[in-house]
C-alpha cells in the first residue's frame, strides 16, 4: 500500500530495504539457558546477519539503530542510540533510529521474558548490556575488516568517531567504506566492553534523536498516517461497562455525506466514512438500545461503602514478620488512618488509534504499539493467521502511561474486528480513532483503592508495628502475568516496606468489579507510596522527631534511600524557617529499582494552595542521558501533580462522569512548580526512570500541607475544602 507523497519522507518502514544495503550486526542475547543464534538466508547475495538486528552500518557512513521499544515521548530512541554509539565509537550526528519489527524471537524485552514490549521502566535497563555488546561487536567486525584490508595486526587497529585507523601506516577508512569487507567477517564470540571511565557519550547531554522531527512536524504518529485509499472508522460503544448492543437505528446517520458503511461488532456500532468528521457526525445520529441487565450500575459512593466494609475483614497475607499482637501491646503511642485513591484515566495527548489493513494472507497494522507480542497474538487469534503474518509497524506514540499496553489489546482488537466485518471497504486501510471522550470514558483505569493503616511507636520512638490493609481490584488477574495468589502490583512498596519495624503485616483483598483496570504510570506505587510516606510522617510527628531524620533512623538497611533523602533535603535547605502558610514536605521511595526523594514547598492561602517548588534527587544507576533523565523526572512530577490536584474518575449509576480535559483536568503551565533535579553519581547499571518520579510527589505535597496547616489529607485528589 503506497504512502501519500506528503508524508513519505518519514519512510517509517525502512528496515526491510536497509537490511539489503548495509552491514547488519544482529544476534540474540536472551536468557542464560538459551543459545546465541546467527542465521543466514540461503542464496542471499548480501550475506547479512539477520537474527535480532540492532545495528545497521550503511555505505554513506550513517548508522541505523533499531529500537525494540516504543518511543512515546520518554526519549528511549535517544537512550538506546547512545548505548550503541558508545561501544560502536561512531559519529553521533550520523546515527538514526527506527522502530524494530514486531518479532519477540529477536526483539524480546529481556525483563519480560519471551515478549516484545515497552513498560515497567525497563527499556534502558534491559537493553544496557545487550546494546553495548551489539555496538561493540559491530565495531570489532569493522576493525577486523580493516586489518584484513591492510594486512595489519588487529592489535594495531583503532577506531574514533566512525573511522578506523592504522597509525603506523597513516591509513584510515570510514565505517561506510568498510561495509562490503565487513560483511565477509565473522562476528566474534565475545567482545570487550569499555570501562565506565572511558565513556564519551554515556553520561553526556546529547541532542535527542526525535527532537527535530517533533519540532518541525515530520515525526510520524498514528494520527498522522495517510495511506492511499484509507477510510476512517469510529465506534459507538456501550455507555455502561458490561452492557451489550440490542438494536440500533442508523437511518439519519446514513444521510451524512461521506458515510460508507454502518454495522455492528461485539464492541458496538461501527461507522466507516471517507473522513473522520462525517464518521463522527454519523455516529452522533445513531439511536442505539443497549441490554444493560448485566452491566455495572454502581456509583463511586457504592464502591466506597463496599470497600470500607471489606477493610473491616481479614484479607490475604501479602507480607508478615514479627509478633504483631505483642508489638501492638508494647506500643506506647499509636496512629490510625484510612486512605482513598480514585480511579484514574491515562489520558495521553494522542488518543488511541490504529490503522489496519486485513488481506487474505496477512494483516498489517500501523500504530504506536506498546506491547507488540501481545497484540500480535490477539490479532492472530482473531484472524486465524499465524503471528508471523501479523505485521506491526510501530510508530511514535503521543504518550501512553500504560494505556497502549493491555492484555486484551482492546483498541487493536477492535480495529481488527472492524476490518473483518466490513464489506464495502474490504482490503482497504481502515483508521480506527477514539475521540478524547471515548478514551476517558472507555475504561482501563488505575484501580480505585482504599487502605487502612494502624502503626505504633515504642518507648524509644522506634516503630513497634505496622498493620496495613488494602482493598482494590487486581490488575494482573486474568492476564498472562497472573501467577495466582497475591497481585504484587497491588502491594508493591508495602510488602517490601523499607522502614525498620518490630512487626509488619500487609493484607490484601482484591474484589471483582466490572470497571476495566490497568497499570498506570508507576502502577501500585501510586497509592502505596502515599499511604506509607504520609503514615511515616505521622509517626515522626507523634515521636516529635524531624520527619527527614525519623526516616533516616528507620532506613538502616537502605543506604541508597538514605542518600537520596539527604540530597533532596540538602537541596531544599530543609529545616529553614518558613513564612506563615508555607510548608515543606518530604517523601522517599524505591520503584523500578530506582531511588527517589522529593521535597515539596507549598503555600496555603485559605482553602487554596499552590505548589511553589519541588526538589528531587534520583539514583537510577549510570545516567545514560542526564538531560533526558531530568526531563523525565520533571514530566513525572507534572503528571503526578495533575493527579494529586485534579485526577479523579467517578461513576454515577455506572456512567463515567468525566469526558475531556475540561473535567478531567491536567495541570496548566501556571500550575507547574519550579523543579530542581539532582542525579546521584553511580557506577551501578541503569535502572528505571520513566515512572519512579511519580510516587513521591503526592505524599510529599500532603506532608507539606500538614506542615503549613496542621491538617492531614488522606484522600486523593487533595483538597482543603
């Protein structure tokens, strides 16, 4: 299917042609129990390495890095390219990045197992060693080719900035000039990687690989895709979760010019039209009747009361140590608190959309795909094709925060259902688009949770016990990640509570509800960090010990937490005298193997407050791209602040009450505080960055409000009214 000329410059499917014109270094670096496989296509004159290609060196000296991870604004294209460039020793200005094909046998996320996908803040962490070896292997092959060309000892060959040198003879060749010779070399079984002190690119602030395209408008998102003969599809979905379509009247809808077809699929009523707007106008005119007998009719207030009742009952034990009953008896001071966390929508700027072209022998998709393997399997099952015949062209995504990766592949499955059911447009590309209202009312939210916590102090002001109960839907239940028993994402950050306690017990109840739920940026840490970090603050106040010092006293087994806490409080000049109505609050938390501490300064005026500044220290191992890390942390703070101030999806008789950014409101630019980020020096391997900046913001803010007002806030979003 030809791409229209006005967008062909993106050339988002270059991989297939590039593989036949350059040196491809490719290999599989999977789990320790698997073997590395090099495979050649018989009779291919190019003799290219094909299995798990990450690096392509072209004759014009350009280097293409194939990214197995989705670029959705987090800067992963830049990070992965930096890792390769470091070991390949090439010219950064000549490095480009393209999305890798959907193929779990070659591009699996090593943190997930045999699946290709992006999430859990794993992209850089799981690729760190893999791509270093990819770059180093490519460099070694180029050096071997030059040594053979010059009949020189390999030990005399060096590289620099995309060129190979033999200083004794004064000869040099660019990488591009060595492509043909390098194809004839055999990849070494092992390569020596650089020492950290020799890094030239890692740890530096490089120019983002996707920055210019996003500024000049050339970046290709799903919404931008313009294929020849493409038509548009919108779906009228049930207004209640669990409702199904009974009948519909499309008489008036069919009168809209440009409408091609209207029909039903399991998800609702589909309108296919020449353009988006006639599809939207026609959808608005459809009169549908729904069978809602089995649908959810509850309101948020009903769910809250049910959860309150469940909090009074014992749940499954997620963690326990010490003698809880005795510790409770020994405690001299105690505090109890109940916390409430609402449903939250992901609400990315680019709403869900997918272009699908279903043909007899294959199904081709164009979308910002976050979980290629799961989506391939879903499409294969729906179409009866083999997964290899499901071709996913991964485009950039305008945000996700987890929404584009779900076990049901909902919006992709819907697009395929439409392609299967259409008659008049069979075989044509169909662009299925969700409006903002569809997106926010369409489900897959961060679950509604309630916590009940009781904790106490010894006579020495040490934590005697911590008794914690949680109630909330399980994200993992019924998915491929469901291992049975406790859903660790519900209790992460609590079941492994870092603070020293004589006894600890964490109980979980996971009631079933028809509201579709999903991981949301930082997953369970979004609520567990809040309850833990506000409760520890309450205990510090009870003990009459400075909150930062109280944390340090109880983090004896966690030096990296201690260090980020010290750094954040140092940055904020913690302990200074503040004007009336101004408060400082602190939080420290580990998520995705990274350590973060944040100090928030808030100014309270009557029933309103404004976050003035946030200081953040993060320990995420080696900082591959420091500027990108700071950007991610700043973005995470803004994202978390939106949720802390405004984030709430509510139900009224089963209907989602919010619909767009006017009533599910992200913060505006004037709401954004000044943010100062410090990246801790580290020699440890890189860990997560995209999500760890989220959990600390809300509890640090709540603690700051307490410092300014003496009022404890235990329900999100935070309000003084």
